[in-house]
């Protein structure tokens, strides 16, 4: 959002002095631009920038004419990494950093043809097809995690949290202020990031690894940054530049309060075709965050609203016997979210489903980072893993304790430990403890490993699991129903990886015992030993239509703990990127033999292809599809299966965007051509940005498998990621079958109206 933020350095300066300084600043800016454009370009490895304190006021308006920018040095000599290899970009970029007692300020000047600039006037975190710039901050300088703070030409924000081994977390949000303008020479932006939003060492003078990054999407996606990179080095932050000179500032601390109020009314159609409205319900909640020290933060929440404003995108599970994974979208889990990531999905925060209260502590005092979380959950889901399927059970109240410790060794290496424990009201528990590590041996090779032990005490409540009666596991030693059994389990993982300019590979080994369970995690399968190997060779082309081409091979084998071979496969594929419309093409062939349900299925195969392109700022889209012989798992036979999917984004004006997607699958039996299953899911989303704060969204979704329509309108007012107002509705329409109901045809089956208001107070 746009904000006017003013420093205190020149609040009492005489008007004549301010005018003189403003003229001086303008002259300096013009001189610097001319000098930057006339100076011979040179790519620099690990460039350095000394950041001076702002000399006066800075208003975040995108103009860059404030006294506070006077004399600030500029980062220049940006380097093109894609598509060119460390060459001079076709456009000039400059960046500046300065600060005062309250904010870190950043400005980018992006020279370009303004008619070619791609920009959307949209909600935050929906800018990734636009022109945009990123301020990347590794404030501890240990290459373990980093902020990516982005903004597009209209000042719309997008933020991510990058961590070694896990990549970018797009659900992360922080509070900062931005403004942007398209100019006659291109576009420029300003950012003001409160020190309260950042974590960094508590010392007098800071030295950070920093990158200034520019995304330039045209026929190809141009990627430019301040330092020169080495494509043969897999460590991204290791190649950033350095900034020094920031003194006398302290990282985020103090008290934050997040009160909220939610009101809702649900309604449902009854068997007699009447539509019954429920009571109007209203619930307050309160979240609080306190900086115990500059590097340790405590958070707590009472009666939190953990419902999601936008429903999950429907996934087709008609031929899957395992539980489906859904991303976390709830803000309470964002602080320290990178710490919970391990090679096993030991922590899946959506397992804390409907808590009455939750509290956590996160700390980054240096190389030793930690997180701890406790929560009381009123409705606790169980994901029960087995060798060929999983079961999802809804339980009652539970109390969860999660803990994580991670010691970074630099150069994307770490040693870590994780612990989770969930205790159920009335009996039963699940505990996990484990160690993990990543060691970067050199710029190309790394090893990863994790070992976990689990101990499970089942609840003694067979009614919860009555549909699992008769199922056993671990060579018939235990029953699947909840009858109070106790057992230990374990999981092991090891990997050797090579990441380089041309040749890359990944050799993995996984092991999950038949009694391995992670109650606070997402591990839907066990009783398996698996090894697999992937390798690819990247080819680069200078000029012409083809930019990159990577042929790949993948093969592996899987056994159970009785030594029975369960699956084996080999696949060959090729990925390519073109210098036209940002086009990417992927083609693959898979052949496998699998033992499922006691039957051996040989000559399973699949041909797969995908095409994605972004020809303009108005349109992007893609299609993918596959054909082949696949096991129809619920019919326990081989089927001729066809999958087809497609999606488009259409933006007729800069503040209106339409997204549509379609996913279809059908399968006919190989032996007699009877239909085994068929259906599709169609989804569309319309977004209209009325102002920078106000937006309207409508989601329509049709699920052919369930024969249901969903319509979800929403009106949003958003000051920042945490200060929000929502009012909306969810409406579910179903096609009632008169053979099983007294109702016939399409009817509104369920409806909910809801309202939420939430405001972040920073004290």
C-alpha cells in the first residue's frame, strides 16, 4: 500500500535550506543518471555498497525527489543471468539503500520503454507475471534463509521467504510500505521497511548479504541482478553483494496486538426441501506478539479464526488412495515457517485444525535458530498411513507440542533436530523425534540426511475407525482400528546431489517402517524402502529460437519391509525453453511395473506433455495432458487413462483479471473397455481491484465427480497483510438424486455468510 513516511532528521530545517537541498538533490540525481549511463559496463563479483543514513525526510511516493535521498550512492552495473550468461542487460537498472531510526528505505530506477512495461493493479502477492524488482536480504549472512521483498511498477507488493533446501515460501507476509510510478524513462519504486518487520543481528554495525533483482518479462523472462553469478555454483545467496554502514538500529521488538471479530450464519437444505437458517454466530479472538529480545519473539492467540477466506482448489482424487496435501494459508504459522521444513513432512500445521489457543516462540539469535509451539485443538484430524493407502479420521480434542532447533553452518549447510508430540483427550498419543542435516561439500555437491523415531499409542475408541475393521499392518502384528495398541516406528532419508551449470543429479534413499506415523505431520504412506536416481544435462544456446534444453532420466525401485518388490520405474524426459512468448515445453515417457492389492501389473506406461507460455502482459496460460495404461486402484484393474488440464489468465485492463482452469480425467478398462471413472473440475476466479485497499473477488467451481457447484463472492478491504476486513459468502449447489432423496434437481444445498475484521496494533 502507499504510505507517507517521514524521517526526523530535517523536521526543523528552515524552508530556504530545504529548497536549496531539494535543488541540490535533483542536480545530483540527474548527474548520477548521466554518469551511470555513460560509464562503461562491468560485471562485478560480490559488489559492495556502503549505506549512509538518510539526511532528511523521505516520503514514499515513488518520486525520489526527497532530501533524504541526497548523496545516496547507487548500485549499478546490473548483470543479466537469463537468458544471457552474465552479460550486459538490454535495459539499465539502479538501486539505492538508506535508513533512519524507524525504516530501511530502498529505491529502484528501471529504465525501459514505458509502453512495454507489464504491470497489474491487483492484490498483493499476485504480481509474479509483471515487471517487478526484489530487495533480497540475508541479514545474518549465513546463506540459510533470506527475505525477498518485491514490488511492481504500481507499487503492489509481493513477499517471500527463501530458505536453503526448501526454496521460496510464497505464503510469507511482512509489513512494509511501497509506491511506484511509470515514467517517461521506464518506472521507479520506493520501499520503506520498518525495522520491526525484520530480524537481524543485535550489534552496532550491520553487514548483510544483499541482492537487488529485476524481473523483465518480454519474449523471454529477463532476470538481472546487482552481482555477477556463476551458473556452476548452486548457492544463490553465496553470490550476493555486501552492504555495510547501517549503524545504531535494532531489529524488531515490542508488542503487537491482533484483535479480530468473526461473524457468520450457516444454512442448509433439509430432506423435506426446506432451507433452514442457523443462528448468527459471533466470536472475538486476540493474537499477541512480543519481542522478548531483538532476536526472540513470542506469540499467542486465543480463540483464533483459522478458517480460510478462499476455499482450497479442488483436487481430483478419484484414482488416489492417499490423503491429499493442501498448502497452509493461515498467518499465525508464518513467523519461523522455514524452520519447520524438513525432508520428512514431520510438521504439517494444518493438522492443528481448530485450536482454542496456540502459542509459540521463535528465535534467531545467530547461527542457532529455534521454534516451539503449543496448541489445544478441538477437532484433531488423523492421517493413518498404510502401505497402499491412507485413512483420514476426525478426532476430538488434543494438545500438541512442536519444537525445532537448527544450527546453520554457512554455505547452505545445517544440523537440526525436530520434536512433535500430540496427546488426545481420553487417551492416545503420537510422538516424533529426529535429527537432520545438510552439508554442502563444495559448490556442486551436497549431502542430505534425516533420521526419525516415532512412538504411537492409539486411542481406545474403535467407533472412530469402524470402517477400518479387518485391516492389519506390520505383517499382521497390529490392527488398523483404534484399540489402544502401542508401537515404535522409524524413518530414514539420505541423498547425494550435484547441482551445476550442465550436469545435475539426485540420488535418494527413503525408508518408512510399517509403524512409522507422524501425527502432527503429513506422512500418508509407510512400509516402504525406496531408492531413486535422477539426472539431467542442461544445454544452453546463444541466439535462435531455442534458449535451453535439458534431457533427463529417472529410475527407481520400491520394496516393503518383507522384502517384496512393490514398484519399479524408468522415465525419460526433455525440458526446453524458447525465446518466444516465454514458452516452456516438457515431454516425458514413464514405464513401470507395480504390485498393488496383491496383483502384479506390468507394462504400465504414460506419455505426458505440457506447454506454458506468456505472450503478453494481457494473457498467459498452459495445457498439459497424459495418456497410457494406469492402474484403476479402486477397481483393481488396468485402465486406459487420459488426463487433460488447461489454464488461462486474462487481464483486459490493469485492474481486472480472470483466471480459468479445467482438469479432466477418464479411464476405461483395458480388458473390456468399460468405463472405470470419468469427470472433471472446472474453476474460474474473477478479481477486480477497485482501489489500492478495496477489491472484489468471485470464485466459481464445478466438481463433476460430486456434481456440485460452488460460488464464493468476497469483498475485501486490506491495509496490510494483517489489517483486513472481509465480507463474503460461500454457496454450494448440488444436483439431488430423487432415488436417494425426496429432492430432485439442482438446489442450493448449503450457504454461509461471513464477516471478519482484524487490525494489527504495533505498540
